[in-house]
């Protein structure tokens, strides 16, 4: 910004200097014209006065005063000759003498108005005496704003004695005329200058507006710290080896939103951002990386190689000790921090960030509310993806869904599909949910992923008018943002509701049963069906049918895959089928992998099946 302002100042000063120069040149031109015209008039006055002196010398030989006094007719003739000289510019032409007392009196006056009579006294400037005594011509001039006045004095000398002085007064509106002639040029310069200044002001305003817009685009509106847009600029302009990297995450932040509401969550985020900012130096950079996750670049200190660890521990302890008070609620939170201390060991800054993300993952796995750094990556499953990997997949649209067909096994036809989330890796392989869902659980990234999957499914339903089911957790139904997103989509497009099923994963213990039940009823109002996925494992209990409005049971694959080998599995699956029939529920058997399993399911009168024997997941709907 400073560079741009300097450019504007340079342009402004250059234009201003040019205008001043041109304006000054114009004024100088006016002055030169005035001086030249003045010289021209003076030259004419000199010639006229010389002619008058010659004329007087012809007719007056001795005492001028006495001769003119004694010859009134001669006076008249001479005054008539002088009057011929009078023009609009040459106002007065007269001849005076100086008496013994030093007063100047009229001898001749060629004026047509305000005519002086013979021997009348005329008050003149003392400068006249200089011309009278020195017997040299004298020019007396005076220039006001609009008019040039000049009195030309020529002593009339006979026999080395000054007998009289010839005076010619002329005035012209020369300065005014020249200014009028050059006024259009001055106006043009003023208009040009004003236009350029206005243009510069507009450009400056636009530049400042663009800079403000760009700055706003780099600042997170909630926390007023840098966002991920700024991060891209920062990574392109800074050297990796100058910084240590800290990845920080608020522990169980999703529960804060679920239990206290998003307003409370926003308050926590703002307070945490403010507290983090207090702990870093002006040379450090704090970025809201997404949701409740922050990225901090700590400038290295030669005297303290692990300064980043000191800062991280101060942050952790400060937030742990803080009582957050909002709307009469007191909330305690903790943070987990992963650190990359030796960024110079990584080929790129993105790898260094991923390492910090790995350290953060370790901190969470070890119990949260801790700082982890310089751990071996072997702690992690080599196939496990980090939060950053999932974020990148969302941003680069590498996240997609495969669809596995669900068959009516009696009629051997497809009746619906189940959407299964996947990620395209850089090497072209597919990354499955077991490699990343655990990593992002209880983070804002999980919410973003869930919403994206639902958007994909909704679009597929709209395009193909096929029945599709999606997998959600009970916690997703409790999540206000996800629940409102579902309801808004169903409300805005009733076609989606009639083709959509929601499969609730049963491995979660059910909390807030009343709220979940009410929200599922709200969803069912739009025609959407509710299924219990993986029934028969995890926290399964039959009371769930009293608690929730269930339409479909999906029998867990671990039971189905053994029904042709295990009597226990066979009996459990059969009992579930009988229960579903009594309750009027649909039954879908998962993990139909062989022809034998399919035969057993048909014997049990289970109508629907899903598995690799029937159809493998595919990106395209068939």
C-alpha cells in the first residue's frame, strides 16, 4: 500500500509541477507581451515628443513663455496641432514651464477635455524636476491590475536652457487585454489540473477501496484474525525456514455448539482468538485455519530454539484456566496443540503444516489438552489422513460419493442406492472413510464434509429421481447446523424428500433421545424415511423402536455374512426379520457376498439385500 501511495504522490507532484510551470510560463508570456507593448508605446511617445519639440523650435526662438503669452493666435495654432495627436490611448499632450517658485504652469494644452488654460498651475510629481534640470527625457509609468499609465517627459531646450517640458500622457488597457487573450489558456490549464486531480482522487479512492476489500477478504469476520485466503499469500511470500508452525484445535468444540448453541460457540472462538493473539509477538502470524482450528507461524529465535513450545504451553494453560462467561453460562474448554519445530527438514511448507497436523492428531489421541511435537510419525497409521487432507479434498472437490445398489432379492431388481463417501488421492487411488472419519470427528471439518455429501446426494436425486440413502450419526441430528440444512433442503424441494432415506449409525449411544425423536419426526413430515444401520451390533437395544420413528432396519453385515455357517447368526437375523415383520418395518440385509447367503435370506423372507455379490459401489447410478 505504501508503494502505491508513493506512486500517487509522485504522479500528483509531477502533474502539479507541470501545471505550475505552464501557468508560470503563461504569466511570463503575459509579462513579456506587456513589456514589449510598453516599449512600443514609449518609442512612439519619444517620436511624438521629438516632433513637438521640433515644431516648437521652428516657431519659438527666444523666450518661450513671453512669445506664447504675446501671441494668442500662435498658441491656438500650436494647441490645435497638439490636439491632433490626442487619441483614445494618448489622453493628454501638453507643454508646461516652471516658474521662479518651482511651480509648473501651462503653456500649451492639446487636450479636448479638462483643458488647462495658459499659465494655469498644474501639480506634478517631484520627478518632473529631475527631467527639467537634467534636460533628459524621463518616463514615469504606473501599472494597475487592468491599465498601463505612462507619462513621457521631454525637456524643450533653447540655447542650453530648459524653456519648457513637453508631457505626453497615455494609457492603455493592455494588461487586461492580454489577460483576456490568454484567459482561455489559463482556464484550460485549470480545467486540466482539476480534472487530473479529480481523476487521481477517484483512482486513489478506488485503490483504497480495493485494498480495503482485499484486506477484508483476508480477515476472518468473526475473530478478526487472518483467514485461509491470507495463508496462501503468506506461504508464497515467506521463507519456510524462518518459522516454526503450531496447529491448534479447541477440544470437543462441537459439543459446545450442540449443548450451548452457535452464538456461544462464536463467542468462544472470538475469545480464544483474542487470547492467542495476546501470547504471540508482532513478528508471528495467527490464522484461523477453519472452524475451531488455528494455525500459528512463530518466528524462530536463535537464543531459544524451542520458543514455539513455550508459547504453546502458555496458550494451553491460559485457556485451560479461563472461565468463559456467556449469557449466564460458565464454560471451561481446553485446547490441543501440534507443533513442527524444525521446518527446515521438510521439502515444502505444506508438508511442515501436515506434520503439525499429525502432532495435533497425536495430542487428541493421547487425551487432548496437551502440546505434542517432535514425535515419530509411526505413531499414526500410515494410511490415516489428517484434517488438512480432508480440508484440501473439500476445497479441491476431490471428495465424491460412490453408490451401492440395494436389491429387491425376490424380484432381482434395484430399488435404491446407498451413498458412500470417498476421497480421490493425488496418486489416483481411492481413500475410504475408515482412513479419515476418525481424524475429523468432533471438528468443524466433519460438519463441512457431512453437508457436502448431502449436497451431492440431493443433486443426484434431482437428476435421476432415484431412491438414495445417506449415513448420519445421532450427533448429526443433534447438530443444529446440519439439522437445519436438511430441513431447508427438504422444504425447498419436496421431490428430494420422497426419494431420500437417512440411515442412522447405531454404534453411537443415543443421547438427548427426546430431541432426536422430535427432529426425526420433523424430517419424516417431508416424506423422508428413517433407517437404523448396522442393527444387531454396538449399542443395539429393542427399546429404540419406542424412542425413534424407525421405518427400515439394516441388519449388520457381521451377522449376515455368517448366516450360512453359524446357527447363532442365523437365529439372530431370523429373529430380527420376524420382529421387523411384526412392527411393519422394511428389512435390508447387508454384506450379501455369496449365492449361499442370498439363498438363506430368501428362505427367511427378507425382501431386500445389499452386498458385493449383488452390486459393488460405483460412481455412476445404473
